[in-house]
C-alpha cells in the first residue's frame, strides 16, 4: 500500500471515530460504570518488529474481503463482496471449491461449522452447502431477506430476517422473524415474529438464543429507531425476555456464562442477566468499539482510541488495557481466543497476540496489508483478507 493510500485510509477511519464520539446514551436510573482506565500495557516496537512479514501463502479471490474468514475442518471459508463463497485449504492456500448462487449471496450472512456452510441469498433464500465439497444440501425460500450472519448448531440453522438493508425498501414499522430451520433439509421448525423491523447476528448460550435489532418508536420520526434485544428458547422459539434501550440500531450482541452484553449506535455497553434480561450494568468506553469476545467472566474488545480493553463481565470494571501501535489506528473485527491468548489484527494489517489474563503483548507482526475485518486462526497460521481480494496466511508460532 502506498503512503498516500495509507494516509487516506487513516483519515477515513479518524472521521468515523470522531463521528462515533459525538453520540451519548440516554440518561437513565440504572447501574452506570464509571470506567477508570488503568495505564495501558504497551510494548516498544523495535526496528526489527516493524519490518514487513512475508505470508506463508497468498490466495487470490474474486472480490473484496469484507467479512472475517471462517474455519471449517482444514478449510478456510472466505465470502467475498461479489457474492462468492471460497473454500481454501488452510495448509497451503490452494482452492478447494467456490460457490456462487443464482442470485447474490449476502457475504455478511455466511457462517460455517465442521459439516456445513450456510448463508442468505438475494430473493429471500437461505441455503446450506457441504463444507468439504461445496455441494448444495438444500435451499429454503422464506418471506423475508436474511442479510445478517446465521447461527448454527449440528441440527439447526437460525435465520434472522430483516425489512431493511441492501436493495430493500426499508419498512421501519414492519415485523421481522427469527426462523429455526432443520439443518438436514431446510424445513422450518419454528418461526417467531418480533416487534423489531430487523434482527442481527444471533448468538447461542446453551438452550438460549439471543438476538436483537431495532424498532420504530411511535413518537419519533421515521428512521429514528430504538434498540430491542430478545432471548428465545432454542427448542420452540418462545420469547424468554426482551430488553429495550434508546440506543439505535444494534451493532452486536455477545454472551458467555450467565451474562449477555450488547452495544448499539451510541457505543454504550449493556450487560444483562441471561436468566431474565435484567440490567446488570452499563458503560460507555468513550470511543467506537468493535465486536467483542467473552470468556471466563470477562469481555475483550478493541476501540477507536487504539486501546484494547478487558472488562469484568459481572460489574463492568476494567481488568486491563493494552495500547496497540499508534500507526495501527485501531483494532478491528472480533478477537480470537486460543489457549488463553487473544489474537487480533488492525486496519493496517498488524497482527497482535495478547495474554488474556493481563494484556501483556506476546507477539507482533506487520503484514503491510490493510484489512477491513478481523481474521481467523488455523493451527500456527493467522489468516486475513484485504479489500483487493487477497487472502493471506502468516506464521504466528
């Protein structure tokens, strides 16, 4: 990447960060965590460290990589913005198979497990492929589009539908459904209609499935929306609880143990009880934040202040923080946890490994390639894609 392109990239991201910082949550009588930031961990970057690292392999794809690659067995599943799903052998970067549907595949909807790759496709369709061969298993036609990531179990596919999105005539007063499909044949097991016009990125925690989105408040102008999160019973789709806030469109929801966390347009983090949806705490890190990961009672995420954070999930207090290199601008994508190590990459393609327990930097690589999203870990390889349609694998051990 030329210096001019890097400068343009940094300027664009800075504008996004500054815009996100102008938002503020509603003032409500709830537990609010005043986060006191500890002096962040950091590591001096030597001249040797900033030298660009060569990839173990590079795979050329058909379009931009705008969603993080996935691991399925010995394959890397890489959806691209042109609506193609690529399966690449993780060991050497050779192509296993590619799939493009009769209509555009929504790349943000793709998910995979050990046996199947599933996605939403333009025309209100959901389909699954055999993960090893790319052969279609089934296609189901629904009443609404599915443009957000599906949730998968061995026997079910959970599809969050929407009345707003790419190529759609937005209807903020409509009702979106969460649909459970049989993973073997695509038949509908249950469908639950919600009062949200959009549902996004469902996540599973035992027998509970959590998702959310936004709804149009009756006393607000069209498009000025509020947040609503739902918890469903996995078996029958019944609503266990719902939680509402005035924070706009949901960005992400995550869960681990007995806690559910979410954030929306205001970037305020809410923590709820998994059992009944009661508010445990809320906190605003002060900057726009990325998709987190939760484990062992902590929530880990990067933010627009170039700092990676670890919060106690039970009370929102900061456990530790780590400042990444200023040249990296920010951490992007969902961090990856492997054996108590957090792996993540920055916009400018720098790869970091942090100790989960204290934030100490364990490894650093400078790839020299920009990336719009996070990566994936396969064995001793960190795999990430770039906007030019390349997929790279870097040795991390």
